[in-house]
């Protein structure tokens, strides 16, 4: 029986590995377009001599194997939250169980800043990938300097315009596009290596060591360019829940790593023969007759890489929303079967404008590479810190083992981060600025919602006292069901009190409903909701959703009907509270944060749309809250 299932399981793993090539490895797979070129950029002062080329190639080879093969694929991917990965999943895995209350806020802050850095990466990756692909036209023929950024902008605009159609239609071809890409760059690399086979000696780490010993200041700074070869490492962890560990590892060791190494070594071999190829070693490796076809293949691969980062930004925003760090935003599902395929119009517009501006302002990968790297290395460092904390507190690793792993990984992470800090003045400030803005927005929203919840709790009436008053006064009851939405599952919703005060009447069936975000990816059907009958037609319902899910109140009501609570959609009214926020309260938030939170709250998506409520069955009652 086991033998019958083995071929099917192997086939499923291969199919998942193929899909992973199109989603997980787009970013790291397109790095040969610009990474080695940046290592020999004039600002680093490293001439493409034989010893320098072998030293840089050795750094690239061992960076790929240390950061991706060892750190992420072997260690970091052990830290999954019910199969999901990524820094927000790691945050959810960590802080409910972290025992030291003094360090918990620091760890949560680090995780949030790491997530904010990923937005900076998500903005730069599409711009630099598409620019790197289109720059091949400049090698094929002499064109005005403005053509490349304009063409790249047009491609990016088209990419963002088609986001609302989702990745379901084109997802099947993503993996095939990347297979063609990796096969192409591997063949190009083999052709280059055949010109100068001695380049294979760069596998020896001694070349990297002697590169530092000869000129350690330049050797250290060039790490800011070498890190470009591992910029997609964080995506391996973030997309683990979509494909699983085995397919991601299979894709890396069977296809991606060999293709990348062959191409980088092929580019290096070309530099040993022709130092002038440092202008663009990737496209200089392409035969003249294949330049335009290669530009097309590279552009397709860059679009795939961009799609992965854009989808990642959508997913990250939804996770932040469910964990309480983002206001409600419009979330559209683009697939009826794949829960992870979503489209966020507001985030898409913001990414589109920012990416096009980056292309038009920086105009080349050489200029944009200065802004690239800080976001990735910062996130890599934070991921290591959080991983070590989880390993100690959750898995009970001995201190010596945590220290050994932490020192090993942090020594490399901090070296890459330190080298990239030298690029702050020349463009590295951009992802840091984006990260700081996102971090401030996330923390402001979290603190603001906590202040609102505290104010509502202080004014809330205990439920048992309210029910006693109802039994004593016996207000008039009308047919139908009323659902009162509240963020506090313990007290009586303010909107219910206002409704009873002004209308002097209640429905026969009253449902007090709360939606709670759980710090797990998905909630099982058995744990989805809790129903408690309170008597006199009152019921308390708590619906639970993971950070990879979107709440759906009508679907919850349908489940309640199966559980015995009759709530006909045509006879159900939904009552929501419309909060008027004032900044003159006694909360500890700074006034500028209060004003920022009020602006965010006013621009948040309506609760009606977010909870998928029928608009013609919703009533809103106002409440003034002083922050």
C-alpha cells in the first residue's frame, strides 16, 4: 500500500517544487542580472583582476550556501506556526509564550520593524528586477538613456494593472517561466566557464579569505554588493506555508543553486577574459544573436519575481490586520480555491506609484542597488534573533546551542548589515524611511485600538446586570434577529445600549457577536465559533479567524443555524458602532499619535464591507470616544 502512494507523493512534491520555482525563487533567481555587476562597480574600487574575481566568486558561493542552504533551509524553516512561515508568523509563534515580560516589548518591536523592512524590499525588488532585465537592450543596441527607465515603468504599470485578476490564471505558468530562466542562465554559465575553467577554483573558501586579507576595508564594504545574491532568502521562509519544506528544498538544491552558481562562475570567467565586460557581465555573457530573446526571458522572470514580492506585500498586510497592527483595508479574493490569493487595491496602488517613481528617479540598477540590501539584511538579522528566542523558550534548546547558532548566524548577518549601512547616504535611507513610516503606522494603530478598547470597557455595563434589567423591565420585542458587533466579548456593546435607549424595543433574538484574531494561520472549523445562550433570547457568539483568513459574518450566521440558532438573512439586522474619536482624553498616547490614529481610523475600510455584511441590513449608531 505504501508503495502505491509513494509515486503519487513524489509527483506531488515535484509539482509543488515546480510551483515554488515561480513564487519562492523569483527574487533570488533574477539576482544574476545585477549582483556581480554591482560587485565591480567603480565606487567599490575593486578591479576585475584574476585574484579579485576569484575572491568575489568565492564570497558569492559561500554566501549562497551559508545564508540559504544552511541558515534558512536547515534551521530557520524549523520555526513554523502550524505550517506557516515569515516574520509575522514568527512573531505570533513567539510573544504569547515568551516568559520575560521585560524583553517581550523589545522582541515584538523588532518583529514589527522586520515586517516593515519587508515592505521596503517589496518596493525595491520589482523596480531593480525589471530594470536589470530591460538594461539588456542597452547592450544589444545604442539607445538614448531615457528609454530603459521608461520601458521599465511601462512594464511595471502593466504588472500592477493586472493585479486585480489575481495569480490564479497565470500561476500555472510561473514555474515554467522560471524553469526556462534557470535553464538559460545555467547554459550561459557553462559557456562562460568553458572559456576559463580555472574559475571553478573559487569554490575554495581560501580565495574569499585572502580577498579580505589583502584589503579588508574594501573586502568588508563589498559585502554590501555580495548580499544582493541572497536577497530572496527571506521569501523561502515566508512562503513555506504555501509549498512546504520539502518542495522548497528540492527546488533549491536541484535547480536554483546549481543554475545560480554556474551563471555567476560563467560571468566571472568572462571577466577573466575581458575585464571590460564588468559593465554588464550578465548580458555580455549572452551571444549577440540571443540578446533580444534573452531580454524577453529575463523580463518575464523579472515580472515573476515582482509578482511574488507584490503578493507577499498583500499577504503581509492581511497578517498585520488580523494581528491588530493595521486598520481595515479592502481585501478581494481572486481565487475560489486558494486562500492565499488575494488582492488589496489600496496597497497595490501605493506599491505601483512607489515602484515607478523609484525607476524614474534612480534610472539604473547601479543607482538603485545603493538602496537595496539594507532592508533584506535588517530582516535577516531580526529573524535570527527571533529564531534563537523561539529555540530557547519554545523548544527548550540548551543555552550553549542557542548561543552557538546565534553567534554563527549573527556574525554573518551583522557583517552584511554593517556593509550596507555604508550605503545609507547614497540611497540606503529609502528602505529605512519606508520601514520607519510603516512601523510608526503599525504601532500607532495598535496603541490606538487598545486605547479605544480600554475606553469602551470603562463605559461598558456588565452583561449579567443588563440581563437582570431586561427581565425586570421587559421591553417590547419585535420579530427577527439583531446582531450587535462588538470588539469586547465581555460587556454589553455600547451600540446595544444606545439602541434600547432610543428605540425602546428589542428583537426577539439578540446576538452579541465578537470577531477575534488568533495568532495562528488558520482556525479549524471546530474552533471557528463559540455560541453561548444567555436566556431571554440573548446569545453571545465569538468567531475566531487566523491571520491568514478574512472574517465572514454571514458565513458564521449560517453555521449558527446549523447549530440550532435560527437567523434568517432576510430578517437579520446588523448594528454597528460608528466611533467619533477625539484627541483630548487621558490616554498615554502622544497627541501626534492620537491625531495620526484618528486619520487612519477615518480612512479605514468600513466594517460593513470588511465583515462582508449586506449593506441594506446594516444600521450604525454613533459614539464619542476621548483618547
